[in-house]
């Protein structure tokens, strides 16, 4: 299953600081907020995990500015592989191979982008 990078907020840590820390740790890149959303979460999900140690994850989804090819190395203890998908490619990928909320998040992001473009 393909999942977005992420991590847990440490005690007394601001969630945006968590995004910055996790991007550096996992993807070796600086987290730069997208202009349409800033450093605030765009999406919130609640998901029951699968497998050993099941629990409920409450996730804040952020939109970052980036380009394909920007990630040149990653934490191989966190991921087996990484790949970059365009928004259209996300929607063309079977839902059962992605985070269960990825299609819904992608449609919301596409709507935000369209709204942003129409108000320019």
C-alpha cells in the first residue's frame, strides 16, 4: 500500500513543526508550505490501522510545495520505496493500493487549486 509520509506529534510539539521535522527525517527535504494553504492543515482523517498493534490514527494533512525529483534519498527504515504521482495519476490508481483517504484528499486539493486559479 502506498501511503504519504508522516509521523507523530511529539508532546508539546506544534503540528507544523512535526511536518518540518518529519520531512527532514524521512524525505531529507525542507517542508515548504504551498501558497494556497500555508502552514495549516487542509484535511483531517480518522483511520483504524491494520495489522499488529492496531490503533486509531488521527491525521492532519498538509499541502507542501515541491517538484518531482526533489527527493533524492529517503529513510529506508521508514519506506521500502517512494514514488511521485500527479493528482490525475492518484485518481487513476486503484483506491485499495493507496491510503484510504488519498482519493478524497486529491479531489479536495484539485478543487482548492481550481478555486485559487479562478480568484486570481
